[in-house]
């Protein structure tokens, strides 16, 4: 008989590593049929006991669905990098040295992405470990990502000059202009700008709840901010369509990160072509840093009053090269 195969009451059974009985075939089946059924059962077990199987369970779990849409997109992207390397391996056979080796190799092209992909793997392992035997892939004994040092990431220090800002603003369609102004004037992240709804516009200003930190603020009106919102109200909509969002497509729906970033890349390229003497290499996120830099007041005043969504002064200083 094959290893771990026993006679049950009515059939030959295979006991997997978790001592679960798996039916193979009837007791009167020939020996060759038992072996064939055994080999299939072992193959199926190997497919179930893989990091890919664990990842797939995580990515169809309620925990995954509770994540922000952009986080789910990022995790899907990261899985496309790590699964070709680790996907067919038993989760409990992946060790810290394997994670380290992967990061060192991945870090040759992008240390930032190596860190993100390692964090994704750690999230998957933690999810499996917390659930133990409730996962069909069996026990996850440990998280091999724990204790593996991440690469130190150099903080961005890119300050967007007024000339550079104006160059991009000038060639942009209205939807990008509105997004730029809100990000800059409200010191807001792209995700908060794109998800901004009309019911967040109050007499006292714009209410923003930062998706990353949960901080809630009212950004007081200024003539320039009022002008940006007036421009937003003129964004085109198809006949009979209304929208909940300040920045919206003609269908009334919000812009996705990828959809908006496509437009952002286009306007940067157009600005670079029109103004070749400028270096249009900044990101949309750098607009927030410019907003912080250009605020009036001391570092202490900015930290305590203007943007509590930034958790530490060290972090605040990293975000800008022009703090006053």
C-alpha cells in the first residue's frame, strides 16, 4: 500500500499531514487504482499547501475586501511579483533567509517595491497564522517576514516651484486643474481629492477626512479655493446625469487612481514639451508637500495648526525642502 493509506469502513483512505482522511477508492478496487488515486490525492495536497493557495484565500477573504480599493489594487500588483517566486512553495518552508534573498535581488531594481512586496507577504502570512487550521491550506506556523529588515527609503525632498506648478496647470484640462488646486490648497492626498464629495462643501470650508490617518479637518475657504470649486461645478456631465463627486467623469463616477494618473502623466509630458527648460519630474503627491511648504508661519505653527494629519515633525520635514 502507498504511504499513509489505510482501509476505512468502505474505502481506502489517505491521511494527509493534518491527519484528515481523504477517500481514495472502494475496497474492492485493484492495487493500481489505489496507487493512481493516491498520487492524485498527494498532487492535490501539494497544490493546496502552497503560498499561492494561501494568498488566494486571503485575497477572497472579508479582511481583504474591507481594505481600501487602492490598497486592494496594490496588493494584486504585489502578488504578481511574489507569486512567480514563492507561489508553489509550502508556506511553512518559506524562511526568513528566503525573504531576505528575494529582497536583496528585488532591491537591485527598486528598494521601495521590495519593501512593499515584503509587507504584502507579511500581511498574507499574518492572516494565515491568525486563522490556523481554519485555512484549507493547513497550519501556518510562523511569519517568515518578521525580523527581516526593510531597506531604508530616502524621503522625497522635491519642492515644486511656482513656475513649474503654473507650467503644468496651464496645459491641463479643467479636471486636472481642480485636482491640483485642491491638493495644493487643502494639503490633501490624491485619494482624498478624488473621493471628495459635494456634501463635504460647507459654508465654513471643505471638510476632509484623511483616508490614511483618519484625521478630520475643515479647510477654510480662500478666494483661490472658491475659484477651484467653481471650476469643478463646470465639469461636463452627460445629459440627465448628476454626480456626488466634486471631481467626476462625464458619467458622474469618480476617477480611479489609475484613470487620473493617466491624465496626470499626459499633462506632465505636455508641460515638459512646451517648457523644455523646466524639470517636470514631480509627482502628484508632491503637490501636498508644496502646500505645506508655502503655508505661512513657523514650523511649530504649521505642525500644530495647519496639518495634524502628519504625525511627526520629522515626517513633516521630510515632505518638503522649503519649510519656513
